[in-house]
C-alpha cells in the first residue's frame, strides 16, 4: 500500500479549531431544551447531530499482544520495528508505562473499562466482565453515547471475558473475528508420546509463505475494510484492531526470521531466580511448558532453545510491526491522519528467559512494563516521558482529547498534560498486581508500586476478593524493593538494605494511601 497524505504538524486540526464552536453549539441546544415548556428531558439526538456537524477526531486503537518493551524506540536497536518507531516519533512514547495485571484478560478489561482489577473484579481469564461488574462501561461503549461509530477486528477484549460478539455493547458495527490458524505447517506431534494428535503445538515456525496467509494479516485486512467503511460515513469513529503476535506460538513469515542473526541473539543475563526474592513470586513458565513441544516440562531450557525462542519472538514483533504500518498507511491514503488519534498499546510485558522464566504472570519489571504510544494531532512530536503511567490512564486521556465527559468511576488520570510537555507528571506511581499461593496454601495478592526509579511490592493475605476485610499492614506477608537507578534486571531484593530505609518508608506511605483512597474493594 502506497504512502498517502503525510502527517502534518503545521496546521491546527479542525477539531481543535472548532472546539469552542462545538461547546457553544451544545450549550445553545441544552439551553433551548431547558427553557422549552414542551420538553422535560435532554434531546440526545439533537446533541449527536450537532456533534456530527462539527466532527470530533477519530480514534485508531491498536493492541499488540504480549509485546514487551524490547523494541527499537524503547532503546533496543537490535529489534526491527520501523513502523512503531515512526509512530512514536509522531507523538508521545510512555517508556515507564505499566499494566494493571500481567495477564491478558484482566489487563485488557482494565484498559477498556478504566478500572483496576480489584475495582473491576477481573483477576482471571474466563471471568465475564459484564457479570463481574454490571455497571462497567467500556471506551467504545462510552463513545457511542457521543455519536461515535465503533468497530473492531482481532483481539481487543480477551475472548474468554466477553460474549461471543466480543462485547456486544461496545460495538455499533458487529465485531469481526477473522478465521485462521496459529500454525501454517504440519507440526501436529504430541510432546509426550510423539503421536500425531491433530493438536498443533510447536512453539515456533518460520513458514516461507505469503504474509497474507498469516492470521494477523487477515485481522488487519478486516481492520482496513472497516476503516474504509467508517471513512465513508458521517460520524467520527473508534476502530480497534488487535494484533495477536508476538503471543505464542512464535509463528512469523520467514522473511522476518531472516532479519535476525541467531548467533548475535544473547540469552538473558539473569538465568536463575534470585534467592532474595520470595520463592512464591517465581512462575514456572506455565504457558510455554504446559503445551508446546519439544519444550522440557521441568528442566532448564538449553541455550540453543532459548536463542531460538527469542529469535521467534523478535520475528513476530517485526511481523506485527509491519501490520501496524499497513494500518497507518491506510489511514494516510484515506486522508484521515490529520484528524485521527492513534493509540498503540500492549496488554503486558514478557519474560524471555530472565529469572529462569518465560511468558508473563509476575509483578517484576519484565512482565509489567508495557508499550504505550499516543499520537494526537496538534500535540507534541517525538515526545518521550519516564513519568509513571498506566493502561487505566488511557480512558480518561481519550475523553479529555475529545472534550467529552468522563465516566465518574475511572481509576486512571488523564495524560494530556504529558502529551503537551514530556516533562510533566500526573502521578507518583503505577500499580500492578498479581496473585500467588504459598506452599502452605496461603493465598496472597501482590501489589507492586513502580515510581520513576523504584519498585516496592507487598504480598498481602488475600481477603479483598472475598470482601473479608480492609487493608492492614499487619496482613502483609512479604515485601520486595528494587532500585532501577542501579539496574532494571530485578537481580536483588533490597528490602532489608538499611541504606534504603527512608525510601522504603515513603513507598509504604504510597501503598497505604493507595488502599485508602483508590482501592474501592479494600474499603467496602
């Protein structure tokens, strides 16, 4: 697809120029309604019609599954992500952004509802978001109230947490679920018996086949069709496209494997789980070891296998990056870029052999750190911030960018001040959580605070989920503390280092205030 209209920054976007006109128009409409003796309630259709005449900006909402921060613009020159890097240069990269829980279902529910796992009551896969929290409102559902057309393709909500229409209340256009397989070659061998079972379970493939045959290309094909349809309409739109790579299995076109020399790929520096970290924080790479051949079930992964896995992960990132580029090219060709906000995000980070772990499922930096890019016309370009931010901040940010009312129960804070100036800060810390069970059967919830330089984690006896009590420091089972000014590898738990006492005490205050003012479940 050819490059279309170039991203322009020397003009004031129409939606900013018309913001005052829009507000005035809505005020006049509401005034007429209020003072009319014939009407006693707001005429929503009249307001929506007025919004359509002064068209609000569109939103392209791109998720990339299991993408950690080992990408070009975040400082890893080895990884080839030219399209994501280009998008980052056209807006703001939040390089200290974190998910609310390093698991697809809860994380995606958090960004789309603006609620933390405890407040949204989503901690696992297969929990229906609408049943767990009937009052929940999603981003696209909220935008529909303001006249937006909403549609999507691919993995946006985790499919296990919503209805078969991928959350029917969110979409004005039926959500598209392209069909395709996660593997393209015949590798249907049972990892234990060696028998062909019909279950395709290898962890990586490099098929030399056209990219159009891969599932993510089909997801983006449908996204581009939706984009074209929405562009022809008379409403602003919210289009969500969920790219599934680099999620396991690491299957990508051979040409993306060829971008990387496996000999130059280094295995993780920290190959063992540090003894200073509570043992129960360790996760045995459940996802990789439980369903993929020829991965050993318990033994350490050989160096060659680790390199091949990382090679596959990198190839999948570059494959996903190309799909991002296709979406952005389509936006340009349709002449929509100047009036479209683009958000690119992942649901969590990813362990690549560090701490003897693969996949996500922890409160360590490698699993919680999550790419977030926002490009909004009229805002600062090539902006990079280390200010702590979270996925729950996206919902209020979009509301502020659109000039619309926010739902009252949102947990995040608007990032618009940072979009204007990368030196701004809107919060002191990000919060991530994950659960564990000790050998003795004690159920714990780990709450992890990430500031600009430090991480502090408390493992609290799990009581909030069952409504059995409020937060009390007496119920803290174990703690962790890391200094990221020294290294980002979480190699040593410094909680007992007396040199950090003042800092750790201040982190404890942050934690107490979080439970007192932000965690609704802990205060019921």
